[in-house]
C-alpha cells in the first residue's frame, strides 16, 4: 500500500483520472484507491471521479498480484505529476 | 424464443441542445483520442444539461462540471460540460439533482451559464463518453443538428 497526497489545484478530474485508469488497466492484478472508508476500483474512471478527490486529500493506492509496488509507484508518480 | 437472439440496444439522447459532433473533433486530446472512452460531443446552444439515458446519477464532480449516469445494466456514461472547465471551480455551474437520484432521459441535472465559460475562454464543447467499453458491442452516432437520439448503442 502506497500513500499519496493530492497537490494539484483541481483535484483528480477527467484528465488525471483517465491517466490513472490507463495505467491501472494495463496492470494484471486488482488496483484500488482508498480514502477514509471508500475503496474503489482504480480501473474505473467513473469511480475515481465519483470520489471527488480534491487538493489536500490523502489517499492510499493498493494493488494485488505479483508486483503491486510497481503499479502503486506508477500511480503515485502520475498523481504527483498532475499540473492543474 | 426469438427474444434470445434479439439485440439489446440503448439509445442515448443528446444531453444538451445543439450540434452533435464527432468526439475526435473535441479540442482536448483526453477526449479526442478517446483516453476517457468513446462517445460523441455537443456544441451546445443553451445551458440545460440533461440525463442522456435513464438510470441513476452515479456521481457529480464537486465543481459540477461533470456527472455520470449508470443504467440498471451497469452501463456508465460521463457528461463533461465544456473543456478544462474544472479550472472554473464551479463558477457558472448549478447542480439541479444530487448523486443517487434516479433519472429519466431528459431530466435536467446541471444548469450551466455558457457565457461564463466563454468569458473565461473555455470551449463549451461537451463530450459524452461511455466509461464502460466492455458493455458495448458497437455504437452509431447521429451527427448534426437537432438529433434527440444522438447515439444508438448495441450492448454486449
């Protein structure tokens, strides 16, 4: 499990959410984004946007399968690299 | 008996009045390259934004510039009002219905003041995107003005 704080001004809207889904979909195992009591499938853009994640929110990324650290690190990089 | 072979289709109406355009013409690569999913877009002529099909409002983004509908079959469609409109932080957008509400096609979910978008140099082009491609076998889009039936989707 990897923790990441959203720094981008506009939160996880359509553009970052689609980048997350495209990366997560390529990973063969399950990938989840967790905030408080919500745990959603990171391969669903609707689920990600539905969380309404905004600047300052801290989330956890959790993957199953053979190499969870690779996809968790990749998603952390995507989320931290969002510019707006 | 014949019902077993009957194709299951879903009709999507244009969620706004205006001209239906090809999604590849949307001035944002996230949508034109179908990164979010396939669909169509609208060049709107007024600010009422409606449910494109019957279902439940799955989500409304906190800034009210995008919402999703999920049908009873689990088909999901996302309506994203304008381009880069997340940057307006909700200015110009008014939420009419809340997530979790059951809606019929044509129910107004958001009202948007298109002039606010124009004054901020934001495109008003509104992509309508299917976010569950695994549910879709094929899609026919009716391009042009005044099509209430914007797309016919054959479901898997």
